[in-house]
């Protein structure tokens, strides 16, 4: 898996969400209580950019039709069969890196 730089951790304060496109791949990054997670950045409903939504009590809310995903597991509220693809995250020297699929 290629490891890509997302950006500085200090631009992602606790209880915030961001969208990035390293190498053209949409990625949603979440900081929930200091736990950083990353997911494929397009909603499985109609491809809304999840990182432009809101983080509400540990759930990523899609900006288009408000589907809600657990920000630790990527699981859709009320339907565990729908889950965001999750990427491994590391933080080194204040920078966030994500492992993307090949
Ligand atoms: S595109 Fe995300 S809820 Fe519709």
C-alpha cells in the first residue's frame, strides 16, 4: 500500500473532519477525541464528499443527505452491512499519513 502524506495534524483539531485528495484519491480524515481515522472519502449512497460534512457525536454526517457513519469503524448507522473502506493512519512528527490501497 502506498503511504501518502495528508498534512499537518494541527490543521485537524479534535472533533473535526477534513477531505483530502492525495494522488486524486478522495480521503476523509476524522479526529474524534484525539483518535485519527481515515476512510474512502465518497459516500456509498451517491458519492457525497464525506469530509465536507460534519462530525456529530462520533458520527460522520454526509453533507448531501445526512447518512451517518461511525467515525471509528465506518459503519453506517442502522445498517452494519454498509461500511466505509477504512485506511490505516499514522502520525509522525506532527504529520498525518494514510496507507492507500494499491
Ligand atoms: S450522498 Fe451521502 S447520504 Fe446521499
